[in-house]
C-alpha cells in the first residue's frame, strides 16, 4: 500500500485512497479516479462556486435548497491504519468535509440554472431574446388616408367678343351648291360684291353660288375685326385658296358683307380673279396707276405694310397691300371696303 500524499482522494470525505482498494476506507463509497493535489483541494470549491454564481446570474432568483452534509464517520483507531500516514482529517480537523456536500450542491445549482434558462427561453434553439407578449404593446394609432380624390378645380373661361357659343359652325362639306355655276371671268371683284353675288345677299345663297362655281370651300371659321367687322360683331368666313368671303352673323341667317383676295404662300387651287377693269394679283403698281388714272389712289403704310386705297367721289372702292409704292412694286391683294370703317 502506498503512503504518498498524492494518492487519489475520496471526493465524498477526502480520505486518501490506497491504490489496492476500490472503496473508501472511511465512508465506504466507490472511488472516482481523479487525482487531487494540495492546490486542487483549495481551488475546486472556489471555482465551483464561481461557476454556479456566473451561470445563475441576475436572472436566476430561485433559491438553492440547502443540502445537509452527511455526518462524519467515526474516526478509525490509529492502530487499524498504522501503516497509513495521517489524513487531512487528522491534520486539519476534517477539511475533507467540504467535499461531502459540494458535489450535490453543484449538481443542484446546475439543475436550477438549466430550469431557469428554459423558463426564460434561453435554450429554445433560437437567437431571439425573451419575447414580449403582444398584448403588452400599446396599439399604434393610425390615420386612414382618404382614397377619394377631390375633384379638380373648374376654371370658367370668359367668352371672347369675337366668337359665339350659341351657333355651331358647320363643316365645309355641309354647304350645298345653289344655282348655276358662274364662270371665272364673270366673278369680278367689285366694290359691291363678286360678280352677280352682291353684298347683303343671304349668306346661304351667296355661299351656295360660290360652291356651285368654285367647289367645296377649304376652310371655315369665326370672323371678327381682322376681317373688317366691328368690335363685338358675330361673323364667319369661308375660304377657297386665296379668296376669303366674310359673313356678318351666322351661315344660316347672316349676310354676305365682304371679301379679301390675295396671294398664297403655297397655292392649293388655281384662281384667276380680276376687277372689272382687269387689275389682277401680281400686276405691277405701274399697271394699277395706269388703269385707275381717273380715280384717286392713295398709298399708306399700316403696321409696316404698304397699302393702296382706290377711291372716287362717293368713297373707298378697293384697297390692298403692295410690295412697294414704286412703279416696280407689285399688287399683293385686292380687298373690298370693310363693313366697319372709320
């Protein structure tokens, strides 16, 4: 039997274990093969206690049931173990008694920690922290966004003085021919109308005669001061290439009041109209002066445009734009007198 002080110690009572015995000669319990030195005896209780405190922490508040250490066995007479050196019990007054309750206490503390961790969800297999019941969260107030889109503001546009909202302008295809066709040579540009079509004729008749002679008009629209009508008058116009016919009132109940005949930048149809004396668009100013030498011809400028004005003793007969007042100038338009003239 060895007498070394580094023999295995009984973990229950601290008695040194002889190498040839399987049970503790002091308490009779089976051996656990762990060598415990002098330093190990001092460190085991401290480390075990620290592990229990760290595992439980602030979250585990369950009290560990006290475990009463088993009563120490009666000391053996020295004569029965004369060959065994003095044990820790003999030297220090049973210091090994600390080990009699330490292991059960550690096991009980670990069990309490595991139960506490499961109770708080620390070992539920997820990384989430302790779940807060949904009922403890105050409801977040929400404001429903209205889905009804407010109507867009309506802007009322005041009617202009040169248009009407009571009469619908017909399409050019709605005009029907009236009477027999008039030859181009008879459609002369006079101070009183176009050939046999006189001013103050009913608009429907005048336009019907022109449709029979020239075909369907190319454009219709609203006429105002720019066409020789007075401010606020309701008027219409009908256009065939360079010839524009002016109507005072509507096509249904208005009257033929004027015309303007000029050149087109891009001709859409061929018209060859002239005055009874033979003046045509494109003639030189010298021809104008020669044909109407017995009449009064005035040359004026309006908005940067040179105009001729042909008059007799009764007033204005014809007028229109010219490229220049010199003899080499060109006649660019032949207009009837305006209905509303100053």
